């Protein structure tokens, strides 16, 4: 089996997820992150409903439904928190921290349950710790707040991954549909509770809608990457999405990284393929 399709789908995943995070963070600079996460989840949910109907995706078992809903609840909160951390103007700091934690925590759980991952992954953990420590050197309260939100978002996405693992076999579209439904419900409830939806922002809402479509496209592209090639290749390529977010922030928003943070970002990104490889 040729690895070319799997490579293309894997790179497509990182491009879609990285761009989605950038758009969500950019939009959150102009509106409430939970409102925009709700819009993003709603747009993704709509796309998945169409796909499920057209492709006649089979349903899930009760076990699969429960775990996919739990995964969506965790992922929905994490997405909103991620948008908040990215909206602070520190995308180059927040995105790699989220990526390292969202990959590193499930890997650590696997180590505890299965055993040592070997020298390569241990080296990846060391690089991740170095990267997070360098990125985490804060100079003001804004940076500390952004870093704290990035850590929470990373833990939320890690919980999402661990819950998805418990779902077991089933239709990927149906799993993602259930997950997105729960994410939409959670973020909508928080948005209503905050009462920060009276001034509906048109422009940021459009960006959030596109971000939701890209997020779903990235998820489906990742599924195709895992189906057409080796799973480890798909995960490594997909895990490079923070590089896209950071690059867009530097090029389009003119974000500036200090030398120590730049080194930390590089170390964090270098840790990702080692951890999941």
C-alpha cells in the first residue's frame, strides 16, 4: 500500500487543525471565546449531520455513545479555553503547550498501563518539559494567564483523547457527531449562563464558523490517514498542527517571540513526533 495518500491526509490534518486554531483564536480577540466555540461546534455539528445522513453512518452502542458524549464535553470546554488562550496575543506560546499536554498526558497514561515506551519517547518527554519551561517564562500577568489557560486546554484535549479511546469500534462520523453534539451543548450552556451573547458579533462568528468546518475536516482527514497508511505516520504528521498556528500568528499578526520562547517552541514541536512516534 502506497504511503502517499496517508502522507497527504496527515499533512491535511495538521493544516486544517492549525488553521482552525488560528481562526478561532483570532476571532476570540473580538468576542467571547465560549460564544465562538459554541458557533464553531454548531457549524461542525451541521456538517457532520449532513455527512451522516448522506453516508448513512451506522449508530453506536450504548457504551460508545456514553464515552463519545463524555469526550465531546471535555473537548468542548477545552476548545473554548483554547480560544481564550490564543486570543491573548500569545498564539506562539499557547498552541505548542496545548499540543504537548494533549499528546503527553495520554502517552503517560499508556506508559503506566502498558509499560515503558522506550528511549525515543523518554527523550520526547524531556524535550517537552524543557520546551514548556522555556515557554512558561512569563514577564507579565497576561502571559501567566495565557499559559494557565493553555495548560487547562491541553488537559481538556487529553481527556478527550482518553475518552475517545474508550469508545471502541464504530463509525468515525457517528463518534465525531456524538462528541460534537456534547461539545455544542456544554459551550452553549456556559454561554447562556455568562449572558455574553446579546451583542452578536457578525465577523468573528463567520471566522468561528469556518474554524468549525476546518476542525471537522481535520478530524475526518486524520481518520482517512489512519485508514490508508500506518497509524504512527498519521499521528506524527497530525501532531505538527501547532507549527501552522504559530506560523500564521507570526506572519499575519506579527507576533514576536523572545529567543527563549522561540527555543521553547522548537523544543516542544520537536518533542511531539518523539512522543507519538
